[in-house]
């Protein structure tokens, strides 16, 4: 089997694009509370590699797991699903 097929992919919104070749992607998910079973919105930020600096704040992107690229970066931008409307 090819190892690239096993890599996780997440869909999120670009939270910050102020760094060079790096973006911060905010991924939100809903999960039930362990006791009360009410759905709670949870979010997490991921640092992702954007080599060509194509992403801007508000874009919806697909990020994919990769090898560690720096202290915090473990994801790369696979594609931009939707550009932000400014």
C-alpha cells in the first residue's frame, strides 16, 4: 500500500497568513459532551506549509499531514476549496 493514501486530511478556514510560506488553519468540529450528549463546537489551530503564499485570510482549505517541517508545522496545504470574499 502507498503511504500517501493513509495521510489525514482536514478542512478548515485560514485564520492567519502573516508569516512567509506558513498559514494557520482553524478547524472546527462538533462532538457530543461525554455526559450531557449536547453537541459542543470545538476548534483547533494547525500550522500549515503554503509554499507559494496563495492562501489568504478567510479561505477554506484542505490540509494534509506531512513530515515535520519546523517546530510547529506538520501539515501542508493540499488545495484551496473556496477563496474568501473581501
